[in-house]
C-alpha cells in the first residue's frame, strides 16, 4: 500500500464553499484573507479532521448553509470516486508477486494476457485507446554462472542498484526473476526486493519439467561425433562449442535467456498505459544523465521509431557511479534494446544463452550488419532468422552501465577480454547445468547402491533359497561347491600373507624381513597358480610382478565375486572373510586376517605385555563397530594393481562385491575409504591418460567397455558429475555401432581385422577343424558380437539400477539403431543353435530379460513391445550347461 499512500498524500479536495470574510476584507476592496483561503476539509496523510466537516457559523445566512451542505455531499461523493479510481487504477504499483505462468489468469489480466481496462478491449477504456506514456524498465535476474560471474555477484549488484540507482519520473521498475534454480538464492533475491518495496514477477524453475529435457546427441555430422577424428582436429574452443550444443535444450529452459526477455516484453504490452518497454539485463544500471538523454530521444523520435538501441559500457568498479561521474562513456559493447509497445519483433527463443541470443535480433534490425550472422558456422547449429521487416527502424540513444561481474580480466576493453568472456561463458554454462543435474541426482543417488546387480532381484533369490525352492536350491548347491574350492585355494595361497600372533608381537621391524622385497616369495595369483622359475623364486622384481596384475585381475575379480555372493546367499561368514582377505592383499597391500571366534577372543585375558591391549574393551569402539576389530598392517606401500590393468578387465562385479563386503562389515570403513581412493586414481587414469582417451575413441566393444568401466568407477567413488556425463554421452555410440536391423558393422570389421592378423597354420585346416579351434569367422563373430552386447546390456542395467540418468536400453538413435533390438536380433539369430552356443548366450539372455522388466516401455512403440514379449517368452531357452556356466548365469 506504500505507493497508494504516496498518491493520497498529495490530494487536497476543495468542496467549493465560499471562504469566510470579515469586515476588514470587505473594506479593503473585497480582497481575501490568507488566513481563510483554504478549504473546509482536506485529506492529508490519511488524517481527517472531523471538525471541518461540521463547523457551523451562526453569522452565515441560511442560503449559504444549504449551499455548503449540498457542496459537502458532492465533495464527499468525489472523494469516494477518487478512492476507487486509485485503488483499481494503480493496483499494479503495489508490491506483489506474480508468476509469468499465471499472469494471464489473474483478475487483472484477461485470458490472452492483456490487461483488463474496460469492455473496449485490451488497453482501451470503453473502446478508446488510453494515453500511453509510461516507461517500463525490466531487470532480468538469473542464476550466477561462475567462472563468468563471481559467486554471489548477482545479489551484490542487485543490492547496489536498489541502494543507489535514482528514481525517474514516469518510469516503473519491475524485476523479473528468471528461473532461478536454487530456492535459497531466489528467496534471498525476493527478501532484498521486498525490503526495498520493489515490484517483481517470477518465471519459476519447475524441476519436473527440467528433468524431462534430454541432451542433443543426434544432430552432428556423423554418429558418435565426440569420439570422431573430425572432433579431435577441432580447436579447444571449437570443441567446447560442440559440447555446448549438446546442452542446447537444457540451456534454453534453465537459462531462459531470451525467454525471460520475451516474458518482460509480453508483460509490458499487457499494461494499458505503457509505451516503452526496456527488457534489460539484470546487472544494468541507469544513471540520471543516461535516463534524461534516453527520455528526450524517445519523446523526439518515438512517433516514427519502434526500436531504440542503448549502448552498454562495462564497469571495473561500481563505486565510480557514486563519484558523480555521470558522463557518456566512450566505450560501448553489446547494447540493450528498447521496444515500443506496438513493436512486433521479439527475441529468438531458439537462440540459447552464449549463442548469439541478443546479437541475432540486433542483426535482424540492421544494428549489427558488420557481423556476418547469415553465414552458418557449423552444420548442427540452428540458423538465424532473415532480416526483419522493421530493419532500419531503430535509433541509437543514451547509454547504460553494466555493473562489475567480479573478474576484471573479463571486463577490460581488450580483444582478449572478449575472448575470455566467451570462453568462460561456455565453461560456466556447462558447469552450471552439470551442477544442476548433479544436485537433482543426489536426491536419490547412493554410492553404496549396487551397480550391476539388482538388489530387489537378489533379495528375491535369497528368499526363494530360504523357502527351499528346488531350482534355487540346486543353483545354490553349485555355488557352494565352487565357493568351497576357491576358499580352500585362497586359504592355502594367502597363508604366508596372514597376520599371526607371533607377527603381531614381533613388531613392524620383522615385516620387511618376511615379505618386503623377498624374491623367494611366490607371486600368488587369484586362481591359485604360482609362477616360479627353476630356482624356486619368481625370477621377477616386485615392479615386474606388479605389471603382471592384469593376468590375474580377471580371475581375482571372479573369485572375490563368487565368495561374496556365497556369503550373501548362503549366509556363511567364512566366504565373506576370505573374499575380504583377497581384497586386502591385492588392493590394499595388507596382510590377510585369520578366522577368529569372537566369543573365544572375548574370554581371553588382555595381554599386559602389549601397551594398549588393556584398552581394547573400552571407549566408543567397544563393542567393535566392525567385524575386523584391528588395524591391519601393510606389507608394502607399492600398488599391486596398475590403472592400465583395468583397460582389459571388467571390474563392475568386483566393485559390487566390495560394497557387499562393507555392508556385512567384512572390511572396515577405513579400508573402504582407502579402496575408494585407490579406485579414484584408476578412474583419473582412465579419463585423462592417453591410453584411456585412446580407448574411449574405439568404435568396437573396447569403447563400450571403457564407458562401462568409467561409469561403474564413478559411481563407486561418488563422482556423480562424471557418472552423469558418461552415462548420457555414451548413447552417442549407439547410432554408430548398431543399424536399424540390429546388425553390428564395427564388430564384423573388428573380426575381419583379427582374422587377417592371425598367422597362417602350417597345414591348411578344414572348416570343421577351424571351428574346433574357435578361429573361424563364425565363431569369432559370435564371440565378439556377444561380448559387445553383454557390455552394452551391463551398462544399461547399471544405469537402470542407479536410477539417475536417461534410459540407455531403449534409446533410439537417428538411424533407428537400438540396443534392446540388437540384443533380441542376436538371440533370435542363435535361437536354434547347438546347446553349447545357447549356453554361451545364457547370461546375455537373462540380463536382457531383466533389462526389459525394469525399463519403462512407451505403449505406442509396437516394435519395442514385440521385442520385449519375445525375450520374456524365450529367454529361458538359453540355459548354461556346466557348473561354471551356472555361476555365470547367477552372477549376471
């Protein structure tokens, strides 16, 4: 009500009664006395003086009394009329919040967004056009974008504007809150605006709408463009612009750069007395002299000109505006635009922030003809619109200041400053959108959630085992047999690496003598084998032994996974303990822990010879928070596993096993944190090393394995931003690796290359003999096509299980290639193959069935529904044949 009160404070109503006169006045040529020259009643500061309504003078004639009563009634009626005129005519000046989405539904606006002023239509009173003379200055407030802006600079500059910018006659200031994604930041802006009693409207950020928006991955010149040779040859800035295009639709919604400007224009048109609409950026500051020149030019040329261009100058220090240095600046940058209320042009909604969002309209009006915007830069970017029919109908007037962004190198009047701004703007946009996606994902993401295995499915299998289901019982029996074999081998091979009481009491000085650098120490592999020379030692230095980690990393992963699953399903802790010992020895350089009965150890009298033994049952650590109550010593500080080993072996099942071991407290929290640190080093290698980058560019199954590894490792190390980036961009590969008919051309090419690289046999082999060796074209093609599809299906299942990224399983590329269809095509192709071939496909068939069950299917996609039904009907036809196959069938 502040604006309303300010209007009432200036109203004085004269009721028209003749002023009082005395004899002295009549004797002096009927001149009025100043003492009686004011009205009988007035409204001033909302304080009424009742005595002035009813003051009565017996010396007046009866005629004058009747006249005073009549005029008093008329005056009172006039006051009431004026009151309602101010209430309904100046309602927009009140401080209130109005969202752009509900603007057209408010009582103040008609259904088409035009302001209601009478039956004559929008902007008219009884059909007459009202006087349009008001200026509307909109400041569009968005999100901070570091490193383009300093963190918090938006609030800082807004406070500066509210505190120091002067008020101007007939200028209405409105602030537009443009999809501020952080509720806390938006609330801070609102508090500041309300503190200064400023009017504002909101364009809300609706998270559910944003979550439906996907990346643009299919508009480039070739499939999987970001891994192509053409992309590799681009400059760093050009690569950044190509990546920026993939965020196009997300940028349009979240930044809403031109959308916010157009909302301000449309809102201004809906106000009946508005003539000039100024949709300026949020950091723009208008000074006295700048406004006076703008206003004078608008008054002089506004009748024939619809658009006015206002040059902008960037400030390195906002305080210069407080030193009365209000002169026309010599340096002008990309200007702002003023629109007359009947101007038809608006900003291009398909031009995202950082991609000629304002420049395109300036060019169309003819204000930036030196920029050759009609020539496309790259094939995938949207084309600019042709010249406007209002081209040339503009004038350049006045100026406006742009407040400091927080980085002086970006605001200097130098060519490199413009380049720095453009580069940092691209970085800021992508970082801001990645951060927004991460913030949304972290509401549901948990790094301890299993990646490859579905926890609901595993719990169902375990409950079936407890319920004595015959099929599951048979499967568990085979799992137990295999786990017992691995357990016996593991205990034997890790016995020299186990911590004993004698070792504990001997102190750390004896550890190097026993293990450190001892060439007689056998290099125990995970599969139980050892590599020794004729002299009984390994014949290799420790560093050479570490380089051979890739040879046992696959068997190690399989053994840890088998023991962990046996612990989970069968409930026997011995399997879990030795699975944890394998992890300690091969990943943490720690000694293995022997089995120990908790009750027996609790009855033992503390060993007084050990300095801290008497404290073992005291403090917050008692009773033990973990099933491993001691700090396990290390036998070496060298890494057993090199990062490059992961380029040849899938670790997704091993990472899930580590999660399960932590849940069951078979490894301590400290050990788990150390495992995450180790895996983080591996992840860094895969992402930044030449080896990893080369693998990412592979067009066959090796590129898919790389994406699978990085996604699983990022989930394990809680690197959600990298996880989202890889899981979303990996879909670009689908259009290159798969055709609409389900074929895999790059796998076929890979097989042909391998066949050509094989040395010719000394004696020509028959086709049957070649097939028995597995080196014929058919066997190799089956092997590598199945391997590629397994990696893709595992990646799709991992994405489904973590539940924070877009679907991979049903994603359809521009060439209509689709993983789910290729898997079904492959299974159909071999549905009538011999049993050993179908057994080879059993893990893939089971994973495909689960992928269909746990994915949403569009009911209008008949092709997808047909593939789903076939897998549900025939997946059970693909069954394993032997014990190891059954385990693989269960694991996957």
